[in-house]
């Protein structure tokens, strides 16, 4: 199908233009493009690239179900144990709830999702099957990629590594995950041996949760950077959360940021709660890729989260104290192109020749869109309107 968008405002522009969408791509851009295709007048609204949620946990969600009071403790291990203990009680995972959440995030403008699916011998690959069933139902709205995520440990939870290998071998998972190689697993070198070994064996990317703080987390950053460079995995490794990068400062932080840029490692921030804020400006200056994600969305872990990546960009900008328009735009870049880079996706947005995955909002600039978070959005997936 072809579609001609009339009167569009592109980021960084002041004059309106037209966009011709054809075969899922942006085919042409310019003022007063010749007619012939069906037309849609967008009335001078701002056209943004569709959002990419580079870090969430669809399998845990309670979205669309009855309200569940959260009684997990305040600490990381409290939440891990609580979720593990009560998931069966609340029918987690639920393909129907996952589908409801995916339809919701797609209506807000998210086109691609990377989700970390729990894996453990006690419940096998149930989470992967539930997420895939839901994703297949909404494949025309949003793409979903699953990480084999050892939430409860890998070395410390016997049988998990073998199950991760099965998930990757069968295609249930498309990415190999990891978690706190030192803080949780107590053996960072061996943990990375297994994770990067699985990545090499199955030809998949790596995406590691890294909650460890301070000097311990910084040391793990160094190990991941070294491992990425030595294995030729540049551009295929992502660190989620990575709080330690916001803990350290001065030359130590600059050294890590430079290492991330050199190794082509992406870092995903969710700017959640009171967690340390990543050095967004320093990362942008060094060319280190920053992506964004929602993390948990109303689940046993936390009652928070609404799935809106534009709201997430707002939170990132606020917590990082980004005030100038070019700085605020970095938050939206993390929620769009930064996420696409982390996931290895083809280019998308408003440039000619890229995938026409778009979100159209009532705003004049990117910074205004981030600050105002317009609730009225027109969403296009592969050049087709999927939500008004």
C-alpha cells in the first residue's frame, strides 16, 4: 500500500513537507509531492520515529488483570524471591495479559520490544511460549525479541545454563542474557565464559542485567568490555541498567564510557525509581550508545509502569537534568534510534529509504513532544496506520 502524508513537520524543521510511504518504506519527501496515492493530512503535526523498548519483562506482567497489591520487600533479592514464589499463584506468565500489554504499547507508538524472559528448571520454557503466543497475535503491530534471562542465577541455579542453551537452539530465545556476574553469581569470569560461549555457539547477541554498584559494578563493566573486544562481539552486546556507570565519576567514569564506545556496547537505562542516572551527555559526546526501556510494567516486581516510551523519555530527561532542547532530544533518541541500534534493527523513521515506522504527535519540536507527552497519537507501522 502507498500513503501520502500531507503537511508533516519533521524533527529539526520549521517548514511543513510531505512524505510518500510505499512498500513499508519512506519513498520520498518534499513539499507538494505529486498526488496519486491515498492521502492523509496530518495538519502540521510532528512526525517522530516509532519507539523501541529495549528492556522490559513481558512475561511477568499483570496488565489487564485484577489489581494485585504489591507486598514484595524493598531490596533486589526480596523482589526476585517474591516473584519466584508467587508467579504460579497469579498465573504468570499469561499470554492474554501479555497480548493486552503489547496492544497497549503499540497504540502508544512502540514498534519493537526486547523482553527478558525468566528461565529456570522449575518452570522450563513456559514464559517463552506465552510471550511468543501473544507476540504472534499482534505481529502486524509490534515485533518482539526474547532474551533467555537467568533471573534466579545461572551458575547458582543448576540446570539453568543447559536450559538457556535449549531455548537458543530451538529459537525460543533470540538473545542470551546474564545477571550480576559478581554480585549474584559470585564468579564473574565463569559467568561471562558461559554467556559469551552460548552467544558464540548459537550466533546470538548478549544482553546482561548489571545492578551491581560502585567499584564492583565498574570492575564488571571492564570485564564485559574486554570480553566483547576479545570475542569480536562489537555491536552485539548490551548492558541493562548498569548503575555503576552513574556511581563512579571523573577519570574512572570517562574511561568506562570510552571503553563502551570502543567496544560498541549499548547501555539501556530505564531511569527507574532512585537508581543512579547514567552520564548521558558524556556518553553522547564519546559516541557510546544509549537505549531506553520500560523495565517492569505493572507486575509482581512493581505496581509501576504504563508502557509509554515517550513518558519514559520524559523521565530520563528529568532525572538526568537535561534542560536545553538538544539535551532533551537525547532522551528521545535513546527511546528510538538508540534502541534500534542496540537491537540491531534496520533504520526507521522519516528519512527516505528507511522503514516507515512512525508516531505523529501534536508538537512543534522534539523537546516539546518529550515534555508534553501528547496523549493523542497517530501510529504507523510499515507505512500503515495501526492506531489513531
